[in-house]
C-alpha cells in the first residue's frame, strides 16, 4: 500500500513539474489599434498579456485578445480570429466586421501570422482597412513610438511608410508633406524631406502625436510623448 501511495505521489510531483515547465509567464506589450475611420482607438497602451489560448506561447493573438478584454467596452467579445488557409487570421477587430480586411505589425515589421510570439516591450499595432475598393491603406509609423521629454524640449521625429520597389521588394519610405496631429488636432507642422519634423510641448502631460497626408491614405502613425515639467 505504501508503495502504491509513493508511486501516486511521484506521479503527482512529475505532473506538477511538467506543468511548471510549460507554463508561460505574462508579459507587458504595447498595443495600438486604428478603427475603420482611421481613428487611433488605442495609442501605444501598455497591456499585460497572458497565454489566453494556452498554446504555450505569448502571441500577437494573445496581445490583441487581452487589449480588447481590458480596453473595449464589450471586452474580448469585440475581437475575433480563426484558423484559415493563411494561418490564424483576424475576423473581428474593435467590434468591426469588415470581411477580414485587417492588418497588423509588430515593432513596425510584418509578422507571419497572429501565432507569432511577442515579448516584453514589443509594440503590436492592428488596423482595419478604410479603403475596401482600391486598398490604398498604407502602413505608416514614426521612428519612435514613445518618448519622455522635458517641457519645452524639442522632439525630433521622422514619419515613415511601408512600400515596395519596382521588383516588389519591401522598402521604407520617408513621408514628406504630411500634416502632424497632436491629440487629433493639426499642430501647424508639416513633415519635411524624409518625413522629418520637430515638435515641442510647453505643458506637462501625455500627448498622442499622429499624422495625415493629402496624397497618401496613411494608417495613422502613433508616438506617445510624456512631457515632464521641471
């Protein structure tokens, strides 16, 4: 009897050890989302992400699931994805069902699928297409997604966009002539050659910098600037 009890105890210990070895710790990931009106509904928000589908990894799908669960009024019900011939694909983003016309990036680079892993400090950005006819939506981003600065200190940023060369190889383009937005309002700043511009904030607080272009349908870029008054 004692021998049987010892065997059972050993099995329990082994099972516990196996579980502890496969359990995945949560990570803090930044998430940005634009809706089908190109509005930044989440701007570089810090989200604590856990392994929601229990596949042994913290993935893009987990990050977006947790972002909706924590930030959308409908919770995780506003997010959906499914397995397709192209891998895991978005079916619902921020409550928007547009037939699967979405995009997403990690650290402003294109991943393979929603099942790609993310790590501490990564920036996941997802967006719903606004042009479902000509598909002109162009992914854009700043060279910095977040900054801490002093009041009155000039911030140097560059607005960039994902593009392709004549052989359809991916390239990065500087976006010139775009209007810079601060908290959704025009800041009377236009990007120069290479997408470069400078901006300063006189009052402490958090500011969301974005941009729009009259010649390109830009997916709203985001840089969150935390201004400290000294």
